[in-house]
């Protein structure tokens, strides 16, 4: 089958030095739209959006609980194979990868969406449709992103588009919750280490562009002690009381509004009975900021609060039954930034604008945090839909498919743009 090279790409190969091609990101959308192959790919996306929505539902009706994404990964691998991608595989950590070679190995673009959801094993994942609205756990976050990745490949092939650089398409594990971005961390640290030039995550609905990565530190803190009868052992240090002291200190943290920095005690537990001094008490804590220094500062304050609560509780009582504490890091998402004037953000803005959409830059905690932290050009984009949707992370999550093809088109055009030098 013969393949056509988009005119704009051929031009960059012929006469445009690599450095100048990046400087041309401002109008890259306009230049690409002059090419017939690009136009054909975009037309294919609009004409075949119904098929893409069917893919979105099909993917979403295979469960992918935290740390148990295997069933959905198997389906996604099968879809990649049916699309004709090269070297389709599931890596050691569980990511699904498929390659679409270009005229040259570099620049190497990774287009990714995450396989996992927040929902536990056994959740009813059957989707239902009500007009343009599709309901289902994870239907937008991130079944939409996974479907758009498939749509990009299908449209590029249908229009016989050859890209200058090469693309690896990925369905990655571990984006949600305590998954701690383990899928993308594995890509950058092992599977594709040193081989990724640009990275795009397609995550969620609408048409935003995330260029600021909100970092987070998550801890599980456990106070332990000998416990005892609430009357007979009274005077013994109490892990629950220590936990209460720590929570009170956390609640009094003074954090900056800009850059926005947050803290939250999300879960607590422990104890055995109303008339027993607990032998264990625990909490899970989440702290976030887009600024590395601010995150480090609140992290240090948290460590001090935990330790001071232990000291104070032990000092409060004279009994020999002292308590101890363990502070375990269970989530570490690095903060990062891709500057608004960087070529990848300028290119994403250009293709968004040329398709008649409003450019909206924002911040969030996504798979792009990892490359942003490493200094590798990266953004996260929404996969389309009439709005941000509703009910995210709930069983009744909704995706409004009105004009959702616009998200697919934007992703296709950005893919072609980012494979240029």
C-alpha cells in the first residue's frame, strides 16, 4: 500500500533546519491543514466517531481495578494488533505498547492513555446510553483517552499519513490513586529510557491542555503501642490520642494560596473497642502543589507534626508502655512544568486554535508529571466531549459525546505536529 507524506512534513524535511522547525510551532496547525493527507485523516475522524464511541464503551466494559489492569490490557493489546501496529507487547509492569514507525526513529513521540480506574474489583462496569450521554465507571477517565489513541492510529492509516518521526502508542497502568504513576515511571526509567523526545497523555474529557503538573506526597502513618483496658491500663500512651494530636497539627498548617498548596487527611482507622486503649491507629494523608519548594515545605511540616505528636503523647503519661510511629510514603508524584512558550505547548495551542477551539491551559496531576519533572516536553490533553463531564470517579460517571469528534481531530493533528523535528 502506498503512503503519502503530508506536504508540511515533506517541506520540513527538505528545507527547514530542526531548530527552525520548532520555532515554527506557532503556526504549525495552519501549515499542516494545507495538506490533503492531513485533511483526509481529520475527515475520517469525524466520519467515524460513532465507531470510536463504540470502542470507548467496549473498553470501559472490561474492568481495570487498581493494580489489576490485566483484563483491559489484554483487550487493548488485541486492538493494537488488529490496527497493525508494530512490536505490540505488554511490558513487565503491565503497560501495553505498539509502534508506528515514521521516516526516522526520532523525534520519538509517545501518545498514552491510562488503563486503570479507581473502582474496585467486581464493580458493575456496564455502560448505558441516553441520547448523546454515555454513563459508566471510567467512561471519561480514561476510557475516552484510550479510545482516542485507537482513533489516531485508525485515521492516520486510513489517510495513508507517513510521519517524519516515529510514534509509540501506550495504554499505561497505575495513573489513579496509589498506582503512583508506576506505568509511566517504568516507561521513562526502563522500557523506553532515553528514547522519548515528546510525550502526550490523553486523559479525560473536553479540550483543555494541562502544562502544569501538580505534585503530591501521600503517606500512611501508623502509631502503635501495647494497648490495654481503658480503665485497668489507664495512664498508658494511646495511639489514637497521638493520631488526634497529629491531625490537629496538620489542620493548622499555613500553606500558600499561590502556588496552590493543599493538604488532606483522607482516611483514618484503628482501635478494637470503645473500652480498650488501641494498640494501633493510622491515617492516610495527601499533600499537593505544583511548586517543588512548596511541596517540600509542607512535607517537612507534616513530618514534624507526626513526630511531635508522638513525643507529646508519650510525655503526657508516666506509664512504661510507650508508643511508636511509622511514616510510610505510599505515593510520590513529582511536580513539573512545561512552560507556556515551549514548542510542545505552542504546538498544542496552534492545533487547538486552528480547529476552531478555545485554548485553555491548566494544571493537574496526570501521567505527564513524570516527563515534566524530567525536563522532557510533555502535555496532557482532554479527549473531547461537550464538557468536562460529570460524576468523575463515581459509578455514574457521564460522557457527553456531542461533537466529541473535535477531540479526536485535535489529537490527530497534534500527533502529526509533534513528529516533526
